[in-house]
């Protein structure tokens, strides 16, 4: 609701060690307050990403690869392109909050599911993190979010 931009990757089976090494190691319990502090504009780590492993924020200030997919809208900003890029190379789940609009998106398998409300976000994260469940595909006809 404060429109603080965020890029949060949730590690799954494919390790994100190379991206963790490029960030600042934290090994801290996940909390809304810590995430908000890390991404608060003007702080040292606010432009990078956070990686969560199990219930810990293992690193912050991490850099992810940007997607090269020509079908990704040119209106998407760096934060969104990095979320898509990481999920093209791993099985991570990436949550993105646009700094400009406050809209929340989730990336998985190189696809973005934009403009999620709280209930849909929680449901989607439960689906994606439940072992053995087949995650949903991104709707093809939904509008894409503005730049990040």
C-alpha cells in the first residue's frame, strides 16, 4: 500500500547460490518490517532483490538476469524483467511490487501474473509452494503492469 518497490525471490529446488553470493548475506527471519526496511527508497539495498530460502532472508541486494524474451512488453521496467529473467533460469517464484503503481505481480516459469490483490497473491503463493501441485499458467489476455 506504500508503493515501495520490491523484488523477492523464493528459492525452490534449483539453488540460487550464485545470486546469493553477489548480494549481502543476512540469514534473517522473514518479516514484513524487515522487507519494508530493506526496500525503503534511499537505503543501500533497495534496488536489488531479496532471496528467501525456507523461512529466512538469506541475502539482499542481489542482481538477477534480465529476460531477453522479445515478447515481453517494452513498458515493463527492470524489476519486472529481472523477475521474469530469474524464473526463466530457475524454478524460483518471484514476487514483484511496482514502485510506481504499487501493483503486485508473481513470476514463475518465465511468465508473469500481473496485478494481483492480496487474496489472489496468497492463494497463488500457496499453490506454487505446495509440493505436487501443478501451478497455474499466466493468463494470456491480461493487461501487463506498467514499468517498475
